[in-house]
C-alpha cells in the first residue's frame, strides 16, 4: 500500500524531513485551529494579530488569556505520532521536524528520549535527535519585547488573568507570547533553515496540517519542485494532495507508528 512505498522511499533517502501541524497533537487533546471543533470557530482570528498586539496590548492580552486557556488549559502528553517521529529521528531515518505547533510536544518527546537514554547509560549525542524547528514559536514561553528575556508563560498568564494588562517584564517591557502572531514575520533564520531543509530533502512528509497558512504551506511545494518525494498524512484532503506523490488519509497515531515499523523492519 501507500505506506509501504513511503517507507521504501524513506529507507532509500539520504534526507527525510517532516512538517507537522495541529493534527499531530489532536489525539493528545490539543484543539486544532480549523474544522468543526477548531478554535477559530469560537475565537476571532482577527483579534490575535501582531498589529493588534502593537496597537492595543491590553485588549490583546485580555483576549489571549481566554485563547490560551482554550488551547493549553490542560496538561497534554505526546502521543504515538510524536513518539514515532522522534524514534525515526533517533534511528537515523528523519533529519528534521519542522512544526507549526506551539504546544512544545515534539520537544517533550526529545527530552524524554534523552532522559531515558541517560538512565540506561547510553550516550545520546545532540545529532542523533532529529532537529526540531518550532516555526511558530512556543506558547509555553513569553518573551519581553524590550530586553528579549524569555520566561515561563504560566505565571505571566496568571498575572494577566488577575488583571495585569498587559503583563510586563522586570525591565518594564511588555511581554508577548513567544509565538509568531498573524501578520508577524517568522524569524528569518528559522525560515531560511526550513526552506533549505525542504530543498535538500529526498522525502518530505506533511503531517496533520491543513497546509493553508503561509509560509509553512509552501514548504512541501519547495520540496516537490526540488525533486523530493512528497507524502501527505492527514484525515482530510489538503491543497497539496494533487502535487504529492503519496497521500495517506489516516490518523497520525495509526499511520506514523505503522510507517516507523515498515521503515525499520529487517
Ligand atoms: P489546522 O487546524 O488548520 O489543521 C489541522 C489539520 O489536521 C487538518 O487538516 C485535519 O484534517 C488534520 N487532523 C486533525 N486530526 C488529525 C489526526 N488525528 N490525524 C491526522 N490528521 C489530523 O492546523 P494547522 O495546519 O497546524 O498559526 O494550522 C496552521 C496554523 O494556523 C497554526 O500554526 C496557527 C493557525 O492559525 C499561528 O498561530 C500563526
């Protein structure tokens, strides 16, 4: 079937790169953005722009407290999809994970693997973990817009919920969630790295993303034009499906562990 051919391509490939979106965290309970249960059904996307943050940080933060509660109000655990990707990376079959998610769950798996290996006395070098690029930042942190200091989001969101609007750093600067807002540029170095990984890839996997938000959505197209085999794994159709070599309509927690075992068999 299609997963077998994808697994063959990955085994042959020098470089495999994965792009993930909200769909990989959905089985962990994290809400997606689009679709019937998506957060943009209950929240107005237009209130969370970079322009509004600059113009009206107080109103932005007031609304963001509610959005943050909806998105990250619970503790989430990585699922079998995150784990399969991390394992493929550790075993040398996946060069990099480019994620649009800000939930930090890919990083949680990487740390867990490092900790386990440390306990077993294995030396795990940094290079064995797949490179993780959080294209849209990490919502578990906030960053001061003046001095650039980063700190845990939790206590700062608690202060905002208690009426400190907008919450400020010790230096007096206004905190911003450490994520890329609509209308805000992705950090140039991160996007450059992501584009060159897409260009260098022999296999490019687009996993659990609606692939409608730029510039992340252009990465599979960059990979395809540079000759990569493009695979899409998603419960629904995406605008990239027509250009993809292999489309798998499946849940990530089914498809990714299966893909991993096909890649690693023999
Ligand atoms: P979306 O919510 O747009 O899309 C989620 C995708 O995951 C959909 O295509 C679903 O079909 C698919 N999906 C859901 N559950 C799945 C499962 N169990 N297995 C496989 N696929 C599943 O999320 P993103 O594409 O990540 O940007 O959204 C991109 C960006 O738009 C986000 O990073 C965010 C958002 O507005 C910013 O915040 C800047």
